[in-house]
C-alpha cells in the first residue's frame, strides 16, 4: 500500500464490511434527499497528518487539502460529484499514477483547466450509484479502512428515522467507533498517553516499570509495551530465554521461528533471546495495539518454555541458578567442573543406559533428580569436551540430556525446589496478592 493510504484500524474484517454497508445506506439516503445548494463532504484528515509526519513537513509551511470527495446539489435534481485532484491536495499527498488509474477506472472525468478536481454528475434518483462511487473512491484510492476515519460534513442533515430501535443501534455504533478511530500523535508524550489509554482498556491495573515500559505478565514470561524514543512507533516485545546454553541449536531455532512466525522477529541480544514487533504509529490505533499485545501474551509462555527445553537457559521469571551456567562453562577443566558427586554419578548412570539403547526422557530426568540446572551443566560439559563419554558419540549423549531437560521443562516431572531468584534487572508485572512472588515497584500507574 502506498504510504499515503493510511489504514490499520484493527478489528475483524467482517465487522468493517458491515460498517461500510451501513454507512453506504446512510449516504445514499442523504444524497437522495439533498436540496438545491446543499453540500456534502467526506474527508480523510488522518491521511494528511500521517503523510506530513512521515515526510517531516514544516509545520509553519503551506498545508494543502486532505483527501476528500464532495457533492453539490444543483437544480432539477442533479448532483455534481467531485474527487480532489493535485491542484488542491497537499504537496505530500500528490496522486500516484496508480491512484490516477483507479480514479479513471471508477469513471471519474479527468481534471481540466476549468474543473481542477476529478468530477462527474448523477441524478438524484441515482443516489445509490453516486454513494457507491464516493465510498469506492475513499476506500480504493485513499485506503480508508473504516467509516470512523472519515470526517463527514453535511451527511446527517435532515436524516431522521422513525424506528427507535434503529436509532439506538446507530448510537451504539457511534459509541463503539472511538475504539477504531486512528489518531496521529503530535509528540512522544502524546503517543505515550495514547498507548496508556489503549492498554488501560484491557489492563486497567497496569503500571510502568523503571524503563517507562508497560509490562504484562504471562506465566513465567512478561510482555513489554514500549514507546520508542526516536520515532513514532510502539515496540511490543518479550525476553523469551535468559542465558541460553546450546548456541548452535539456538541459531537453528531462531531461523525456524522467523520463517514460521512472520508476525514476530526473533533475535539474540547478548545472553537474551527476544521476540519483538514494531508497530508504526502514524496513525496510532489503540485497537490494533491491544490485539497485538493479546496475541503475544497468549503465546509467549509456551514459546519460551519450548525454547528453553531445546536450548537451555531460563524464562524471564524463572529462578536464577546459584551458579551461572556460563560461569561454569568458563571455569576450565578443574577435575569436577563444579559438579557434586551426585551429578557425576548421574552421568555415569546415563552412559550405562546408553549402552542398553535409547534411555527414556523420564529416566534421564530421574537420574538428575529432576534438576534442570544439573542437566544444563552436563550439557555444557559434554559440548565442551570435558566429560568422559565412555566411547559414546557426543550427539547421542547430548540428545539424551536434552530430552530429559525438555521433559522437565514441559512440566511432566516434579521440579526441584530452588532458592529465591535475585531481583531482575527488567522488572516484571506482579501484584501484592501473588503468593510467593516478589512485589515490584513499577512506578507510576498507566
């Protein structure tokens, strides 16, 4: 879509079509009832604001017209129809060749020296056809996604209904329309206010953390909503895995995730695996943001758990081990690599089982007392060549260890009690009522 064609209202496509159908009926009724000299204008001001914001237009410079169509009722039941041309459009909204072709394809007459807009005529008894032309122009040429984006002047004049129930339905639609209206933010602070209001619709108790982000908890994971400081955009992201262990496997997993889940970008930042999506906010739609956040909240904890099972590490709110995994991996071969006698015996037992065939996941987990940290340490030792594998191939032993780790991470086995984790650098969203969890000071309320 051309950058001039601003959309992104969010909501279900079927609901949008119903709204357009209802709007088309109202518009046709209004055109049929217009008297001589009356004027009706449908404009799309959000497109003008967005285009000037994208091009960083001089706020003190000349400003042309936003996209519009208009109708003038002449005498003898004739309607003059116009669609704005380049002569009146703002310089940042000049028509592309594709848009001009669309206008001509809709049977508009080209501008002339006397008629600077695209134009045409219709009889009052052709009001439905004229209404369809106006709506098609705003939707197909200017990409208006929903009638709520339109600024209408003269549409509701003398428009009455004798059906009280129908009037109530129109009022209900108007009350709901504010959720679909997109707004072009003026400043970073204005965008933050819009984000706070939108998130407050679904999450009224949310607060900002120390970085100014809005955290939403999902199991042992947290989704963050961040207004970017250097451009009009909102980032929705989650730190899926902290301190992944299997670097080689992680590269493969990230490639698969980015290929199969196009909505999110998966990437590694130092010792953190991140899933993120950047939402352009010119214009900003609160409904679109809430749908995006809900999508990640619904998926993130399962994604994080599966990834931890395959590459090691921990989810955002999982307890931090006593000894950091990578510190253990960097200690060098000092004889026991930080393992106790139980861990050493567990590996011996695993190697003996491998002589008999492929050990079951539950058996491997039981050998290590269902301790994820102990399994991860063994994976590090095997990968770095510091464990005696008694003649077994390294891939066979790693495979058995990873299957046991996955079995524990999936919740199939009992978990070993661990000491409380240190306070996270990135605060999570917890309440005072969460038993056994640390209450966080997240700052001012949204």
